[in-house]
C-alpha cells in the first residue's frame, strides 16, 4: 500500500469540502532557510488573506 505524501494529503484535505476548488489547495506561503539558520517566510501575492492591516 502506497503512503500519500504530505502534499497529496494536504490537497485531499483542502479539496474535499462540497464547495472547494483546486484553487483552495494552492500554496500560500514559501519558507526558505538560509545558511545561517534564519528562516524567511513569504506570503504569496495570490493569497486571498494576507497578514497585516487591509489597505496598507
């Protein structure tokens, strides 16, 4: 029996709801770890909900 990958499980979970679409499973953040151990988290420009105050 094949185990599903994290991305496959995430996709299944986010597209199972009755009104869900493929867009619901789109990645909204990217995490990059630099050589000095610092992690940078970027929110995708296409994310429907973004951190911060609206309009700023």
